[in-house]
């Protein structure tokens, strides 16, 4: 019995040390969702730590302006959203979850993942909140692709803003169509 407990404790300690967090931390930094994917395929994240993960919002980082946002899910009292931020020619999307309300009653948020537009080498725009997957609405999809007349039929890369994990997760692009405003070069 003692041997099984010791083995479990050692395994947990190794997993914690490899994850970059401590046994007492409630939040561990994650990778930026800079994904190399081909149409119809999925891929793993390229390791790069974002200083914004774990940050609370508001306030915004100095020099950044918030843009369009889209609610992706509500679970109990917690809301999940994708928020655009822009600074000069830089753009990023924050995956955020509500953490409560400030004294004025406005929602406060915590950043759980970041997608940086300049890390995505494909041309085109980003659309989120107005996509379908196999003709079914899917508010969790973020897509990068070719936009013509406010419609994206050609999707180069796509992610799911997964509220269960708090991450932008790469997904296959097959069957995704998006409409609405875009961000990106």
C-alpha cells in the first residue's frame, strides 16, 4: 500500500515539474496558439509563453485597444468569450472567462489563452463567433481564411475556443464556413 502511494506521489511530482507549475499554483502558463495546420488537418501548438495568460481584464495592457468580442459559452454563472485586441499593426485574440463583477457591476475577466495574428503566416482574415461546422452554428470556432463579400468559404486554419480547457485548440477546417467582420492583414 505504501509503495503504491509513493509511486503515485513521485509520478505527480514529475508531472507538476514538467508542466511548469507548482503543487500550490492554481494557474500554469500555457502556450500561445500558434498552430501549423494544413486545410482539413490539425496540428500541435508551437511553444511560446504569452505574458497575458492569467492576466485579469480590465484594465487592458498599455497601448492596446479592445475590439470586437463574441460570447462562446455560458456555464453556470461563468461566461466565456473571444476578445480582439489591437495595437498599431498588431492584433491578438484573448480567450477569456468571467471571474465576477467590479464595484460598478461590470464583468471582470481572466485571460486563459492567446492567439497572436502575427504568428499566423497565412494571408486572410480571422472570423469568430459567426461560423458553422457542417451547416450547424458553432460559436466556439475561430477561423483564418480567405474572405470574399464578408463570407469565408476557404478556411486555412481553425481553432475551437474550448471553454472546458480554456484554450484555443486546433481543429480540422473541413466543413467550416464563416460570415461577418474579420481582423487581420
